[in-house]
């Protein structure tokens, strides 16, 4: 492999020309990847990493069938969608066949953000309403229209929530408002949406859409309780709004038992609009919005034309068709069920062994490991999570942490992930957790034997430098520590710097 720059030069040039806005994974010691195949990535020294986080390389990095399909079509023709072409209609037909019958009109875009932006336009045009209900901690894309409905982003800035945006609590039964011991969490969380709708109505505003990921990913790998979507849809539709299911991260069979994650809510639930992206092109930029005839007709009857230069071009559609073929031919959904269940089982055994693991949740190859400092209080173990992902990188396993507290290890690998990969990850994680917990135990003893003035002195040293990234949690944790909470953990975390 011929490299243009050394790793150090690449890093320096990135700092100079790309700037700090686009963060890299493992910011303190980024990885330079030069090639990949299946579920493995290789750095410039040929070192192999097991990729547990790349849900874009859905059917496996550089799958030869995808490469071949793109190559063949690229040699023949690539153009915009103003000409008739078989690939576009063939792809639309195949895609529609994976969805409930009502969802039959496709709009092709180049990114998940474009798809969600168009979904908002469709929803607003449908009844002429403007307001949007979104879930707390949600992320729906990088366009202005989507930052506005993404608390994950706008809360990190000046928290300037627009008046047409309404934030509902995340239906998180582990750390949310209504938990696993609630008799009807789906109903209780849906009632929160109903309350928002009533308040909005009383103030003269009108709901255009409720948007949610079918399972919240950036928000911390959250699986909504069954029946929640049906109830929310009923409330939203009763005031002329539509239900948008964002499947950009979680679609295309990741959950195994269904092709789309919203289908886990039950056959009686059908969203009005579905958006998709990432896995769709296995790394090739393609995305899509699928909706009903009624919503599409309302959009067109306004005189609005939708045109997108690259969306649905013959090469993208050839790639998309290859991805759909591979999911079927290699039984990747079956693999997600088998390997996902096995991995969850192994992780649950780790939970029995390691106090830092508060919750294991997941379906298929979408799994979250919620790390806690204290199982009872469910205090997020943010610094510990950062420490673990760096240690796992040393073991050649790529993981990352997300969620509002950045304490949830997320696992969403290419769908060709094997049982052996699952065993390897768990073995490495077990080793890292064992060492970490041992060090926590010995330092806890140390803390107990230390006197208070000394503790205070250490806290004053640098309360904000415990975390690797400059996150809101760093400030939040620092203020909790200043208020006297989590004293033991702050000392421990301080020693966990990677
Ligand atoms: C749930 C969700 N929706 C939309 C997007 C935006 O997709 P893209 O980055 O392709 O614009 C993302 C990207 O991370 C996402 O996670």
C-alpha cells in the first residue's frame, strides 16, 4: 500500500486544513486506516482491528460484489435521474418490497441528512403544519433544519431550541422517566407526547410531525417499549401530524428478526415516512425517503418539484441492489440474530461478573453496554467508558461510547460479524474490566483511608480534565464533584486518564 503521508503528517495536515470541527475517533491517539475487508480494518502498519462500530459497511467492508457492481455500472453510465434508467426503478421496487404496502413512493438522496430534511418538507407540506416533536438526545443530521430538531446537537451549543420544536422524553426504561418497573412505560411515554400536543394546540400551534429513530443510537442505544410507536402515532395523527421513522442507522436488517427496526413494534404499526441511509450503499453515499402515495401527492400538488443531481443515479442504485442481494444471499439477518443473541448472552455473563456493567440491551447486532459507577443509582461511568475504549483499541478492537453521558459502549458492527469475533471482543473486554475494577477497588480503599482535606485538595487540582473529550458531561461531572458528590469516583476517574 503506497501512502502519501506518514501518520504524523496526516494528523498535522488534518489539523491545518480540516480543522477541529470534524472529530476523529480516539482523538488522543487517532488510528490511520488504509484498507479494510469484511469486519476488519487495517492501519498503515498492517495492524488489524476488529471493527465493532461501523454500521455503514453493512455487508462488510469493500464487499467484492458491491465493488464489482459499482465498477461495472461506472464503466457503462452514470448520470442524473432526468433520464429513464432501469436501476432506479428496479431498486425502488426492491426497496418497497421490504416495507409495508402503503410505503411505496421513494425519493433518492445522497445522505441521511438530506433524507430527513426532505421528510420534514413532506410532512410540513402535507397539512401545512410546521411544528415538530422530537425526542431528547436525538440526532437526525447535520443540516440547519435538522440541528434544530436534534437536541443531541443544539443542547451542546447555546441550547437555542426553536419555538416550533418540542422535545419529548426518551422512552428509555433503564435511565429514563419511566423505568422497567413501570406497569405501562409505552403508555406513559406516549402520554408525554400527548401532553406536548395538547399544550401546543392550546397555544395555537400545529404539529406537522413526530420524528424518532426506530431505536435511538447516538442517544445511548435505546430500545423503545413495544406499543409506544402505535400510541404516539395515534396522538400525532389525531391532530394532522405524521410519524417519521428515522432508520438511517438501524435499518436494513440490523436487528435481524425484521428488515426495519420500526417493525419490532408490531405489524399493526406503519410509519407515514421512513428515512434511510448509512448501510444502504455500504459506504457509497446513497439515502432515501419512502412515504405513502397520499403524502407524495400532497407534496407534488403544491407544484413542488423534487430534483437531486446525484440521488438515485445508476451507480448508486447498482450498489444498492448489490447490498440487498448480499443481505439475502449471505443470510445476514439470520447472522445478526444468531451472533447478536450469542454476543448478548456472553455480555450478560460479564454483567454478572463486573459491577461496572449496569445494563446490556440490544437486538440483533445493535447492542449497548451501559456502564455505571453505581448499579443502584445508575450513575453513568463516563470516564471509565473512555478509558475502556482506548484500552480496547490497544487490544485491536474498535469501540466507541455514546449516549447523553457518553457512558454507553455501542456495538453495531458490519453484519458479517462472527461468533468468534463476539468471543474475542468479550474476552478482551473482560480483561480490561478486570484490571480496571481491580484498580478501582484498590483506590477505593485508598480513598477511604485518606482524610477529607487531602481529597478536597485533589479535587481542586483540575476537576475538568477527567474526560478525554470536551463534552458537556465533563462540565456536568465537574460541578457534581464540586458539590461534593461522587468524591470517590472523581479520584478514581482521575487515575483513569488514558
Ligand atoms: C439517526 C441518524 N439520522 C440521520 C443522520 C444523518 O446522516 P448523514 O450523516 O448521512 O447525513 C445520522 C448520522 O449520523 C444519524 O445517525
